């Protein structure tokens, strides 16, 4: 799939799922202890928001090389968020299976987009 074939980033399924993921992450982090507000809550929300934001920015870039760079940034933010989810699981905080499966799906889609460029 060439990114320029899609009219808007909002038409990209990966962007739509990444937005759903942001919603789920906000729900998960709202349930974390208040002493995590400036730690995991902030980090997880920032990483989650970074994914669809970079997909959108990458879609608007004029060259495939620039687009790919932003897709790679989104992919890296996915790895960061995956790490945060693992941390909250190990600390015995509640997580969301939906958020975890959405993240896995988004990361796989981004990996496929990035690998097709080579």
C-alpha cells in the first residue's frame, strides 16, 4: 500500500486503530495510582499519542522517505508503550487486554508498512 493513495490519514486503518489504542491507554492510566501521575501515566499517554500523531504527520510528508521516517517513529513509540505495559503488569497494576491486542495489531501494521519500503 502506498501512503499517497489514501486521501487522508484518517482513512488509514492503522491510524484508526492507533486512535482506539490512545482511548484505551487513557482508560488504563486513569486507574493507576496517583503517585504514578508524573511517571508511568505521563509516559504511557505520551507514547500512545505519539503513534497516531506520527502516522498522521508521516502521511502528510511530501516524500516516501519522510513518510517512512515518521512511520518508524510511530513504530518505536509502539515498542516504548509495549515496555510500559509490561512494567505495569509486573507491578501488578491492572491493564487492558484490548489495549494490549490493539497495540500488537498496530505495531504489526507499522512493521509491515516500514518493511515494504525496503
